[in-house]
């Protein structure tokens, strides 16, 4: 919901023109993408622990970044939050794929891979609908709604797991 409503939020919070909004949104998304790339190439590739650790770290970074952008008050806050959101996603995406793959047997690998690959697409379908709806009625609701969802998901990752392969700490 954050990425899909970012341009609206930037324009409203920073009093930007249409052209400035496009430019600022492009820079913010580039910072996020660069952060994703860095985390995947430098950190996630070299990580040797269980996937749940990257899920927790990535979820934490994503949560902090989403809180910052939800309380948006400056361009610096936008760049910081987008870097943190990107860092979180950069750790989360490969960790979720690895954890899902380790959680099933060889006969289920294709199914779980398809499901994991479909999740981001579902977010890009549901995000604009839910984020736009919330933003229309109360501008901060989209960001804080994302924070609430992330808090719930993050809390679930803190529960002890029964599968030792996935939850070794």
C-alpha cells in the first residue's frame, strides 16, 4: 500500500507540483530499488543462517521504514524510509523463497515456488485498491494500515517454530 500511494503522499505532504511529484517519486523508488539490490547481492547471498532470521531482520527494517513514511514530514524522511523499506524487502524476498522451499518436499517445490512468486503480484493488485481506498478517506490510513499488517506478520515470525530446519537460531 505504501508504494502504490507514495506519489499521492509526496504531493500532498511536500506540496509538490505534478512534475515534481513524478521526479520525487522516481528518486524515492530508485533509492528503494538500489537498497533491495544491495541487500540481495551483498547480505542475502552471503547469509548462511536459517531463513527465519532474514525474515525477522527484513520484516523489522520494512516495519521501521513503513512507520517513518507513514509519519512523513520531509524529503529526508522519504529517502530514509524508502532505503529501509528496500533493505527489508531485499532480505525478505529471498528468505521467504528459501524458507518456503525448505518447508516442503521435492514433489511440492513447483507448487510452493508458484505460490511464493504470486504473492508480490497479489500485492500489486490489492495494494492500489486498498491503499487508494484508505487514502481517499483518510490520507495517513494507507501507511498506518500497512504498519498494522506488518506488525501482525512480524509478531507471527517471533513465535517458535516446530521445524528445526526453518527456525534454528
